[in-house]
C-alpha cells in the first residue's frame, strides 16, 4: 500500500472510531429515586450512542452550582420557582430546556394519623430554603393549621402568619433532614424525593398538598451557552425526547402511582434554539 493510502485509511478508521464512541451526558439529581426514574431514558439513549450518567447530590444548592461550573451537563431535580430564585440570587446562566413532572409537597408524621391529632405545643418542620419553605407555609395554610395575611404573596414566610388553629411551633430545617427528624416533631412537610428515599408514600400523608401551579413544575436545566453548540443541542434534544415519551409516562405511573405527574411536555422549550 502507498503511504498516501495508509494515511487515508488511518483517517477513515479514526473517524469511524470517533463516530461510534458513546457521548456521555452527566445529569445531576438529588434523591436516589431518580436512579430508577431515569432508567428508561438511559436505555433509550444508549441505543442512540449516548451514555446518560446520573450524578447524585445530597442537597438542593450544589446541583445548580455544579452545572454552572461545568462539572455536569444537565440537572433535573428542581421546580420552576426554585430555579428562578437560584438564577436571580446567584446569577447563574442556566436555561430550563424541558418540563418533567409536578409532585405534591405533603405533610407527614410517624406519630399522628390525622390533622385533628395535632395539639398545642406541637412542632411542625418545614424546609428552610425560601421557595420550598414558602410552599410549605401554604400547605399548612390550606390544611387549616394557620391563616395567612391578605396579600401574603406567592412565597409567604412565617411573618405572614396571622393566626393559628393550634399553638404549634414551625421549625425550619434543611429539606433533606426533615424525614430523619420525624421522631422529634409532630409532623413535617417533606419534599417528594426525600419522602420516597425515606420509604414514605403519598398515601401516608397526614395532609396532601393541593397546589398544582405552573411554578411548581419540575424541569431539566442546561447551561445557556451550551445551547448555542449545535452538537450539544442535538444531544439534549434526544435526552428530552427520551424523557417526554409514552414509555416514560407509563414508567412514572407504574412505579410511583401518581406521585410524579407528567406536565408541560407539549411546550417544546428547546424549539427556539434550533437553527
């Protein structure tokens, strides 16, 4: 073989190996429930030559920082109102690329079965981050345990409480610690992933969250700059398509019995970035 032919053959082989190599997408999540949740997506993407790697975090603060810093490619753990607060307070350049589901933020207890059993002096735990804390305050308000002042706004705080039906104390704790704190409090408002990790079911709730506002829709986020990269955008479109599928809808229904309800899949949030 001539030297020119050998060089050409080497280039062809190098291109073939590059094309066949799997692309790895690192997805940041919070809660072990996501390992099982994303399994159908991982399987679908593997057929497309995409390796979806689910990276676990233990809190709600780190995944957005990790995404902004480029340590991960996407994250999928938060709802819209929390995401908006993170962008405003921390200045991250991130974009919501897909809606996933909406979940309840329920009141749980291992000591009582009904709201009527809550008595004066009891302690109720709620998340200490502003967005989930505000949502938890609204859960307590709709349950009748507290009354909020008129005009309290979308994200109320304890200062917005004007009356209590029982003389309870509201204790603010890190969201991931509330399940383990249940033996020490009368009840706690617990985020979905932490409830599932702790073995709680939606049917175990002392009081079920009634909120379904769009601000509580969960999402997949990406770095805004990455959406200008045609190759990355093409991969992210495949990730979203694999998630927003009939297979995934059936998977969510079977495994979680309505805990995670698909929502907003028709919005096509990546469409404006396709050139």
